[in-house]
């Protein structure tokens, strides 16, 4: 198994994104070292259904939103329809555009 580039470089995955690049479900999952199977299990769905979420082929249901945010260590901004990364202490972290 190969080692992720961020781990080799000793940086956060978000630091490898170009400025203005969106943070996707794939990025959020990768920065935690989770597989699609891991997140799918947390949501109680199959890996193929979760893959469809990552690819934008399936929308996240209202009932899956909280579980997805918890699995990806994010909080949900319901007014903006966005997820924000959470710090280990549970507080909301700055978005990627605010970290740069």
C-alpha cells in the first residue's frame, strides 16, 4: 500500500490544494485516512452508494447529513448548504480559503 503524499510531506491534505480549489468529500475523507467503505459504514449505506455521493451522482439525504458530517469531522452549515471541518476540540475550523 502506498503512503499518501500529504503524509510523506508532513502536511495537511488541504495545504496541497491549489488556492480556490473546492474541498470535496474525497478530500475530506482522504485527510482523515478513511476509505469509502469506512464512510459508507458510518452512514449505513453500501460503498457503491457512497461512491455515487462523492461523484455527485446522488444527493445526500437529510437523514444522512449529520452522519456524514460526523464521519468526516465536519459541522453542517444548513443555511449555506456547506460542511465545515471541525477541530479536535469540536469547534469549527476556518474554511480552506480562510486558512491560506
